[in-house]
């Protein structure tokens, strides 16, 4: 039990997916203009990463590993993720239209979010079992949600500020992300 | 910066390296840019493997552009790219085990690098194999150069080394800024380099405008 909690905290805070592993940077920089938008994207990512790591883990343990096809993991996982995003999208559209309308446009973007594939591959590398994989996926996704919402909030505050012309746009966002990354170093003091 | 060449092959390569540099101008495919630029040798390894995948996948996609049905083109591209990435992954594991260890999960993640799918969608499925090959070479070299610049800044200022060779030793005068090789340093160096590029482009655009005005006045 203690081990499982440590996996979640490590994935969410200590080894934050965006700020220290640098996965999912494209959407982190691109979709963090407004807090609500960032929340929508983060919510969709939490959903997809958790399901994708569960499916990928089952698939690896019961199909790829017994047939000694472990070397096909990259190809199989990316196809499963792409298919899964489609299925999740159709499921939401049919049964939870309100959630679909909120997340709608962000779902297709997630296929190319490298955090999803990265978590699935990391779970295989670390040799996690099913439950550990799901928890690691959930922790990673929560870390992503926290980071993107915080960055969006900082960017909203920066909008009215005056700074050098050449730092407009991406450079300013990167500076904000760097400061957040320094702040997240504080979590490495957690004694677990 | 906005120079054009007569030869379409060379012009496409120049386009990838300077005019539409994936990292500094288009700002896509940023995950490896931030993650593997701790040392210059990692950056070169990542840059060259991405270049190889990019050239091969661009050529195959351009060759198959009339055969792949429009509705399923994305999954088809992903399978083609994933195949080359897996081949590249095995080759690196066999021949450069040290590099393979230090790049880790970022090699299989070349599959979801936005540059590769982006070029497939924006260039290779509309152009000939010959030009798509040039586009792959240009974009790949542009990406490698960007990685090399960022990693050189980080490694020289952050660790006092370049390609693992010590350049200077810490003294009272200047000690390596260790934070640059840690994760915040990646964001900081990238921010400063893109800002410098913006400034340079601003100045050169202004100069071109003045030159054009001057030419009109003289005529």
C-alpha cells in the first residue's frame, strides 16, 4: 500500500512529467493561454493517460510478453492510443455529451501528446504490474494537470505586464516554466 | 534570412535549416529539445537519429502518397514512422549502447515527435520523393543544429565541458552555473536563444525594409 502511494507522489510531484521529464511540452506551451482551456486539456489528459496505461499494461502482460513480441511495443502502443482516443471520443459524444462539449476539441490532440506514449513505455521499462501502471499513469496525469493549470494562471497574470519586445510569446512562457521547474525542485526534499 | 536559391533541392534544404527551422522558427517537437540537450553528444545522437527517421519516412510517404486513402492517412503515417523508429532503436541499442542508455525513452518517442508527422502532413504527401528527401535532410539538419546550439550553451556554461571534454575548471573568477544542466536550465536557455533569434530577425527585417525603400528612392 505504501509503495503504491509513493508511486503516485513520485509520478505527480517529484518526477513531474512536464517540468522534469519534458514530455507533452507541445500542448503545455500551446494550450496554456487560458485557465479554463488548460483545465479542459488537463482533464482530457488525466482520462486518456489513465485508460491508456491500463490498456497498454494489460496488452503487454497478456499478449506481447507471452508471445515474446516485446520489441513491437512502440508500434502497438501508439496504435492502441490512437484507437483509444477515438473510442473515448465516440463514447463521450454518445453518453456524456456535456463532458464531450467541454473536452471535445482537445481529445484528438492527445494522440500526439508524447506523455501518453511515454508513460506506457516507462511502465514497461520499470516492470510495473497492472495496478502500479494505472496508478503511475494517474499520478503522471495529475502532475500534468497541475503544471498546465499553474502555467496558464501565470500567463494570464503576465498579459498586462511590460517586458522586452523580443521576449514576447514563446520565450516568456519558457521563462515562466523555468521558474515553475525551480519551484518543483522543492519537492525533491520530500523524504520518501 | 529570407534568401532563395535557384536549385529546388538546395532551396528546400535551406528552407528546413533557416527559413522554417523546426525548433527556433516553428517551435515544434520541443520535448527532445528540452530533454536530451544536457550534453552535446546526446544532442548529436538525437538529432541524427531523428534526421534518419525523417528522411526515410518522408521518402516512403511521398512514394505512397497516391496509394494511401485519405481517410486513413494518419494511422498509415504513424505505422510507417513507428517502423523506422523501431529499426533505429535496435541499431542504436546494438552499435551505440552508451548513447542508447543516456537517451532512454526519448528514442521510441521519436514516433510522436511533431516534426515528423507535421512534415508528412504538410510536405511529403503533396510533393515528389526527390523533394521530400531534400525536405527531410533540411528539417533534420535544422533540428540537429538547433539541438547542438542549445546543448553547447548548456554544457559549456553548466558543466564546463564540451562533448565530455573539460574546457575550463572552476575558479574564483567563474564557476559552472550548475542549474543550466538541470531541468530549469533547459527552459531558460531555450527562452534566451529564441529571444535572441527574434531580436536578430527584427533587426534584419528592418534593414531589408530600409534597403528596399532606398532602392525605390534611387530609382
